[in-house]
C-alpha cells in the first residue's frame, strides 16, 4: 500500500488494483477513513479536525488523486502528492 502523502500525523495511501469506486485511504492514529475521489463521500471515523484537514487536502488534489488511482489500477507506483500546507 503506497503512501502518497503525509501531513500533521495523517497518512494518505492507495492500494494497488483496489475495488471501485475510485477512493483513497487516510489514517490518523487508530482512525481510518476512505474518501471517494469523485464525490468526496467519507466512510469510517476520524476526529473532526483531522477530517477537515483531509477534506481540504482532497479539494486541492482531486485531479492528482484520479491520476494516481489510474496508476494503481495498472499496478504502477503512484506519484507523491504535496502535503497540506
């Protein structure tokens, strides 16, 4: 599972050849969520502040996330994405 970004204790990753719909995984301590890249729908539980940060990062990088989704579907290494500033 490649990590594509990390910021403020949050790890963002994607699995190779993962199931549809296009999504990414975010971990923060013991918490984990998945975020649908096309809709922004979140599954799982996260602290409110960390969730706001992930969604802000997602808004800034949706195009890059879709590109990485396609790379992972082809079992290719996704590209790193800049952390939240």
